């Protein structure tokens, strides 16, 4: 390779390197915010490679996909107990408002606005509920009310608050034990209720059975008229007369009394 070719190759390499250093790749799920000489371009940059002058321009990438912001926080309850909680905030940035967010708040918008709004909203909502409610079906209600209160403040600024999830709740030891004892007592009460209901059903069954026996005996006693008894006695005498065994029969003519001679 002669000198001329070497110089051409070197120049081409330097140009290529310069172009690559001046290229910013915007990926799917994010937009670019272009700031030139301190002034932000109002239209966000879509996905793809973007050339810029690194001496005068900066391109900031803002994610528009769902972001999971995890927070550990001590939440106040209605009875004045602090409950330790691990919380996930699922949010996304509205792409068309990304430039306004960077202009008004800056790239550190999570620390600047999302977390303060979350802490204030969470404390305001949980203070209206008992600590045990965070372990019961009201947990979903608490999450939704926190989300709604955050959305009122943040959605006009370009943030979509998708969900607030209370992932882990750690109650104070004494309160946790009291809740466990209450749940055990409720389970025992339900078990006793079942036993009482079963015993009541058994007593009802016995009552119905006794009434049936009583009614049957009543029907039988009402059917035993003197004529029926006399007829049965005659049939008994007739059967005895056909027997070949020796026997003594004592009777008043109505009912027989059999004395066996064996």
C-alpha cells in the first residue's frame, strides 16, 4: 500500500469513527430528547439511529415502556402503627410529553417527582385504614386508591401510573400475633358453629324418627279394637288345637294363657 492509499485509509477511518461517535441509537420502547445549546427540541426523536454534533448537542433517551420502581417504605396506619412494606410502582412515560418532562423536571424525574408524590399519597391513604387491613381483602382497595391519588397529580405531567403493588407487609410483632390469635378464634368459632349445626340436624332427625314411631304406635293402638283382639284370640286357639304337643290352656274366653307340659 503506497503513501497515498495509507493517507486515504486513515482519513476514511477517522471520518467513520467521527460519524459513529456522533450517532445515537434510539431503541424500541424509548424516545430521544434532543438538546442543542441548552435548548430542547419540542418534538421527541423516534426509534432509529440519530446523527448529532457532540460539541453542541446532547440526545437523552427516555424509556416509554413500563418501568418497575421498587420502594421500601414505612406506612402509617389508622391506629398509629407503622407498617414496613415493600412496594412496586409500575409506571410509564407518555412519549409525546417526554420533551416537556425533561424541560420542566429533568432526567431525574423519578427522584424529583414520582417518589415524593408516591410517599405523600401512600401515607395519606394508609392512614385511613387499620394495619390489619393491609393483610386482608382491603389490600387491593388500598393499592388502587394510592394509584388513583398519584394519577391525579402525575398523569397531567405525562406519567401513566399503571399499578401500585404492596408486595410485602411486615406488621409489628405484637400486632401480628394479635391478628393471628383473632383469626384462630374466628376459625374456632366457625368450627363450633358447624358442630352445633350438625348436632341440631341430628336432634331434628331423632325427633322426626320418634314422632314416626309414636304415630305408628298410635295407629296400631287405635286399630286394636275388642273385636280384633277377640278374633286374634280365636285364631290362636285354632292354631293350638292343631298342635300334637300336650299342653294346658287357661283362658277367660278372650285371651289364652299357655302352660307347657314338657
